[in-house]
C-alpha cells in the first residue's frame, strides 16, 4: 500500500522568547532515503524528495529555518510532533540530536525517558515511543541567518 506523503507530513510548531516576529520562516521538507550499492560494494544513501512512501520506507524530515527580519531571534525552539504513522529512528546524519518526548510534555535524551507498559510497570522508552522531537537553537539567530535540523523516521 502506498501513501501520499501529505498523509504523514509533520508540522513544526515554533516558539521563541520574545516573539519571533514576521521575519522567521520555517520550511518542512520530507525526503525518502534511496539505498544503492556502489561499485566497491558499500551502501550509499541518497535523499530524494518524497512524493509517495510505503510502509517500511525510511524518510528524513528536514526543518530549514531563516531569520528574514532585521533583528536577531533569541530563544528559538523548533518542536515537531510525529504523525502516528511514523516511528522515530534518530537524528539525521549531520543534524544535531533533538530532545525527544514520549508524551509531548517531558523532553530529554531517549535514554532518560520511561513509558508505562501494558503490565503497568515503567519501562525504558524506545524510538517507537517518541511522539515529538524538538531542537532549542542555543545562540541568537542573526538577521539573514539560516539553519537546518532533521530527523529520520520510518513509515509504520
């Protein structure tokens, strides 16, 4: 079964303190991972725009942000909920690791999070338990500056 990528596109919620104003733009792009074997036998991964994905396909969500305003933006946070159809796999290559959440309220490294199992006991969270990812942009984003963050997921 194939799904149009629009069915599983995550939406970035943005916060900044103080308000980020009209100058901030964020573009969320979804890429499919295409694996191929190189002549030397190694596996190469290429990213192509995802137009349709099937269960088991790996995708990369990239959030590109830019300050088009005249003032720096302080305290920028990019928070991205994962659609139910996706399972988080980790930060994308070259991207800083996001903080993750299993409930949309508490964030941290995956190894520090717990979930309540069917048996009622608390268990270590797994990548499949992640419901949100967020990045806190530590430094002020100067006027005209841009950046990118990304994570990998798989379609369930």
